[in-house]
C-alpha cells in the first residue's frame, strides 16, 4: 500500500495499545501492533499509575511498528484519559509515580477548597463540571498535605504530555487535556492563574499551552535508536481520548459551525455533547453540571458525563461470578426478548456508581421506586439499556437549551456502537436519527489529526470526509417514538439521588 503510516498510542485506564494507520491519500486502514494491560497500583492506601511500566510497553509497541512498517512511518501521537498528571523537578527529574483519579486523597475536598474559591467563581473561570478528582483538587490535596513533591516541582505535565516529553524532550500542555484540569480558562485559552493564587498553588509549574496538530519535532535520538523508528516526528493529537473520538465523528458540517448534531462517545461511560464554536458559561450550564472541554480545530466540547455500559458490564461480571458466563450476543438477545419499557431506573443514581452487586442494586432501586423488579438477565439488561436511552433524551433536551437550536442527528462512536439494540433504543427514545460508527474512533481521530498536521489532509473537514470513506457506519431511524413518550413521563419522575 502506497502512502504514509501514522502511529497512535492510545492509553486507557484499563488497557493501552499502539495502532498504525496507513493513509493512501483517500482512505485510512488500521492495524494494531501492540496491546497491553493498565491499571492502578496500590501502595498502602494510595493508588498510582505505573508510568515506567507503561513507557516500557509503549516502546515495545513502537518497536513492533517499526519492524512492520519501517521507513513509511511519519509521526506518532499519544492520547489518554484526562485529569491525571506528573511533576518534574530540577533537571527534569520525575517526582514519583502519578496518582490515579481513583485515589481517595480528594475525598471531601470541596469543604476545604470552596471557602478559598467558591463554586461559582471556579465555574466562571473554567466552565468545567465539578468532580472531586479534577486536577485542581488533586493539587489542592497535595498542598493541604504539605507534599514535598509539590514544593520541589518545577513542571506540570498531564499524562499524555509526560509521554510526549519522553518521546521528544519537549514540555508542553496540550489544550484538550489541559481543559480537564479545572484551572484552564476556555475563553482565553490560558491558565486560570487566579485559582492557583487563591489556593496557594505554585504558578511556576504551569507551562505553555499547545494545540492539536502541533509538531513537537523528532523523537529523542535515544528513543529513535531503541525503537528502530529513526527520524519520526512527534505530533500532538487531541490528547484527551474524547477529543480524538469527536475528531473522528463522520459529520459533514465544518468544525466551528453552529452545531446541528451531537455525539455520544459510548463505552464504560457515555460522554454526550456537541462540538460548539465557543464555550457556554452561564448559570444554566453550571446548574446542569455540563462541562466545557477543549476540542480540535479551536472548538469546545460542551458535554455531560453519563453512566454508560458500565451498568451492563457489571451485571455480566456478577453473573459470571455465579457461574453464568453470558457472552454479549446472548445477553443482547435475551434483552430483545424481554418485555419492553416495563422497568426503569435512573442510570446515574448514586447506588449504581460502584456497587458490589450491580444486578441486586438495579433490582433494589426498582423496588424502592415502585417499578416492577426485573428478574431474568434479559429483563435486567433491558431495564439498564432502556433507562440509558431515556437519560440520553434528557441530556439531548438540555443540550438543545444550551446551544439554542434543534440537534437533528445523534452520532454514536466507540465500542458502544456494536450494541445495535441500544442504538435503536436511542433513536426511539430521542426521536432522532442515530448514526453509529466508527468503533475505533479514538485511535482514528488521533491518526487523522496527525495526517492534517503533516499536510496529507487539508483540514479537519477533509479528514472527516476520509473517515466517512474509510469506515462503515449504520443508521437507525425512530420506529415507534410515541410508545416511548408515554414511558418517558414515568422515567422523569424517578429519583436521581
């Protein structure tokens, strides 16, 4: 195949991989060259990422890619989750292992932060939703604990920034991931330094902001030699995995236009939002706890986090533990046979966040709200999926209020696109056309941003056209929305907490 090859290092909280994208000028094809496990490492009562182990795995993936594609490789870029970070001291010395967002050091942190900087002030400065594990609160927890690492720190790098530094030697903070910290101003694109001052955090650690598409230069010579890649560029994608996933939405509109479509990045979590030409920072946005995060092409990802397929994944784990190892096709088949719209739950109810037994928790929640208690696996799964579809409808309505217009199409990307039953339910519940695909959206968005940066693709709009030509999507039209309207009235009465 003629053309060039780009490498995406796609790191998730439970696994990572290196994916090669071969682009012939019109179509992109993918090949996974390495996959590895990831997860928090407990030390005492703390939970850390194994950064050095991950770096070793990334180099193994680059080495495998060099062996497979040789001199055709043009660049490499890294995407990861948000909020987590590492610190460098004098002489770029790495100060410890980065903590994970599931570490408990930020529990109850609002009580100590809000007297110094109020919720209203923080939202006005950042436009970000409130979650205790946001970077601002992680740093505040270090400050309150008199952490010596914070005292010694001279550079702050988000997780993908750390990897780009390891690859290139350049220290920058990429915009889409920096926007998850809750100390970036989305209007000015600069650090909200006033928050650092109010919380007594060291402003010296804040580095320059860089945007998706920036070329950081060639690999460090020692990395080029160790991996066999040679003179390969390091290029910033949207380093937040959702930013890359939204980059891969096969929409025909130009980035930065008034949105007439929304997306659901569907996996363990559902992230539902729009690609907005500007941040939306007002009382309604704050009261609904939406977030303004950086996107590609100077756009803003106005979105909300929703419980996703975690509900189904945890049910499957419970049944497997009991000796019933249902595969996904069988579970979905059983759900299709279960009575429709019989039992509903609030998917984001606190009792479903991390229960020991998800099946029992769903049943108990139905019991407490007077809903019929689902008994069979098919009934439980159908309850979870239909309730998710209704939650999407609620968030769709809020999004239309926030952007001031109707959203005609829902694009679903990510692993959840393989759940055709949920895709159809979403079309029915929301009374909107659903376009599902591509599945590998995060890696695709990473790779195509590199292609734009290299000049192989002229714009993000052209990149999305290439994605439409390269990957199949499936469309779902509403089949019986009126029946769903009746059940939605019941769903709206369910307690959410």
